[in-house]
C-alpha cells in the first residue's frame, strides 16, 4: 500500500469513527428518553396531579411533590436572580478588568461547575443544623446558590453585547449612569437575561443532591416553608429505590414529568436567545 | 424668564444630584452582590472546615490514607471514597474525551449546515437531563444490559491480559465502579464536546484551507492544524468535564453499588465521595457526620483545583486570541 493510500485510509477510518460516536451520543439520548416515555407515560393520569404521595401499597399521586418543587424553585429563582443580575451588572458595567472583578469572574466560573452536593452540605451546616430541622427555605437557599453563578455569567455576557455607543448616546442626553443601565442596557439585553434565568431554573428543577440535606421530603401536604417539604427529585430517589411497585411506578411518572419540564425549559431558553439575535 | 431659568437650574441640579446619589447607590449595590459571590466561596470553605475539624483533629493525616469506614466503631478513613471518586472520573475521561472529540469533529467539519444545529442541540440536551434520571436509567436498564452482554466479553478478553487483566474482574451484577464511569462519561460528553466545538469553530479558515491546499486529508487538518491551534482550549474543556465528573452525585449513587471495600477489579461495586454522602448523611451524627463533611471539603477542594486549571487554560487561550486580533 502506498503512503497516499494509508493516509486516505486513516482519514476515512477516523471520520467514520467520528460519525459513529456522534450517532452513539444521539442514541444514548434516544434510549434514555424512550425508557422514560415507555415506563412513565402509562402511569401519568389525573390522580398524579390531584392526590398526595401515598403510603406503600395504596394509590396516590404527586400533588404535594409537584407543589413543593414549584415553590422551592420559585423562591430560589426569586432570591438568586436579583443577586446574580446585580453581580453580573457590576462585572460588565463597573468592574472592567480590575483585580476584584477578575477574581469574582474566576470564582463565579468555579462555582458554576462546583458539585451541588457540597452546596447542599454548606446550607445544611448554615441553616438546618442551627435550626434543628429540615425546611423548604433551606432547599430554596441551596438552590439560590446554584442559580446565582448561572445568572451572573449570562447577565455579564449579554450586557457586554450591548454596543457602547448606545450607552454613550444615553449619557450624552444627560441620563445618569444608573438610568442608562436600568432603562437602556437592560432593555437591549432583556431576552438574553431571561435566557439566563430560564437556564438556571432548568438547572435546579431536576437537581436532587442538595435537597437531601435541606428540604428532605414530606409524605403529606405542606405549604409551610419552615417545615420539611415534599419535592419531585427526592420522591423519585426514595420511590425508585423502594421495593414497592406502586412507588416505583410513581417514580417513573415523576421522572418523566421532571425531565420533560427541564428539557422544555432548555429549549425555550434557546428559542428566546435565537429570537433576540435574529432581530 | 428668571423663574424659568431658576426652575431649570433647580431641575438640573436636582437630577444631577439624584444622578450622583443614584449612581452611588446603584454601583454600591452591584458591588455588594458581586462581593457576595466571593463570600459564598469562602463561607463554604470555612464552614465546612469548622464542621470537619473534629475529624481532622481525631484522625490526623491518617484520615486520608486509611481504608476502613466503620460506623459502629467510629473509625473513619477516606481512602476508599477518594480512590473511587478518582477512578470513576478517570474512566469517564478515558471514554468521554475521544467520543467528545469525534462529536466536535462531526459537527464542525463533516455535518451539512442544516444538520449542525439540531445535532448540536441534541447533544447539549444530554447535559440537561437531570442526574437522577441517569441514575434510574443506569440502574434499571444500562447496568443489567452491561452485566449480561459487555462485561463477560471484557472479562474473557481483557481480563486475561497481563497486568491490566486484574482490573477487568468482578461479579456480574452490573452495579460497579466501571458502570459508574460509563454513565459519568455520557454525562460529561456534552460539556467537553461543546467546548471543543466552540474552539474548533474559531480556527481561522485561512489556516485550515492552507492545509487542505497542501493536500492534507481532513483528518490531517484536524490532527496537525486544528488540534495544535486549540490545544489550550481543548485541555480546558477536558478539565471542565473532569470537574463535573468528580462531583456528580445522584447518577453515581444509583449505579456504583455503594460498597466500602477496596478492590482492584473495576467490576466490583465501590463508592465515591458524593455517593457515600448521599447514602449516609441523613443517618449520621457526631464523628460520622464530621467525617462526611470532611469528605465534602476534600471533594470541594479537588474540584476547585481542577476547575481552576480548566479556567486557567481557557483564559490563556482567550488572551492569546485577543492578542492575535490586535
């Protein structure tokens, strides 16, 4: 075989390998989603949304868990978003490349990928242990800590995309700096910032580990954020590993619901961003 | 006239003042929340260190290299979970990096334009699937399939090889260090692939086309032009994936088997720092609790270092690109 033929052979071999591993990646996604649909879809019915999590051996639903997840996520986003947006604003509008803002940027990127379980333990030692009991608030705060780095990052990136001329034009009309930021820069970057919040929400909705140490679980209906609170991920964890069929079936239904919500939120986030860039 | 002028002056003065004051308040608030990011990091470090202190005081350095984890007799050593964490992540990297590389090549160089976006999004959706879903799928579908079809094949071939043979031994139950490594690989592929893809896309077209014009094959362009050009970014992406793999909890807790014995065989069940915490934390107290928090601190420091290295490589590349632009 000539050297030329060998080079061509190596080329084809590697390119076909690339094609195959891409197919493998797509296959894995398809496998996981098809398992979720085939196992979970049959157990989704009206009672899932209207009844509480059952004791083993009886029928029930996921109402308290769905409610808990929504409430905890809502408060986490409510706490985390303003903090993240302000910090991101500082980095983009005021910080420049000072040592302080470089450090914040660096630490923020590290926190972005930091293990969520460590955040859970942190909030446990900070709130749960002194209080002496698990609570919905602890869960919301743990999630807020996960929301902040995502929002900081996207806010900074999106604000930096706003042209400097826009800021200068507003400033030339006599607008103070904060008015420029609040009414001009935020407006121009709005859809990008919403994307960040949506991505952060998607990230925490299916997150389980921090809740094990903070909100834990509750068999019953509870809207008291000071008490342990039912939530989808921990219900999935406990029910999936239980020996009872009813519980396992409910776990699959919950898994399908939570995955669909997360994926839809992700796709929505991309759509928001795409819509803004084409405008 | 005078009244108008004076009111105007007043208004200007007023808005100017409120402008200065508003600016101060606004900037101050922004600064405060930016500083909060740092406070969170130091808060995590300090609080975990405080809670873990009884363990370090009690066991000293022995905590890091002792392998017994005996809840009944209050003897704790972190060796098994630390080794488990490192080995599962290493397996994930060994499998995940070539696959991510292939995916990045396919999306940037091979796929027709209409296919790039959907394939890219589909791969990224792998990162959006919650960790616990990987756990359920891994435990109920992937692990049994792996134990029945792939594992016997590997044991009968690689298991007989000298030196590395001892790693491919273990009971055919499916939950093992190796299975955890594979599931982790699938979970980190989207992160590594998306960094690699971004890097490959910014390689100047002129550079690639010169190589093609010299008669290079596509693979040679990838291996000899694109990869050297994006080396720092690719290493950064791999480190980012490694950081994710080290701290992954729920998926691993489902498929790793949660056994605190040290085995050379990768098909034996094992434990990682994150999995042991998910399993034991809610029943722990006293020294047991303190040891679990010590594990969390070790995990946080390891991931912090790995992610810092990742960031350092990515920053270096960013600076180099900014430099070449000007």
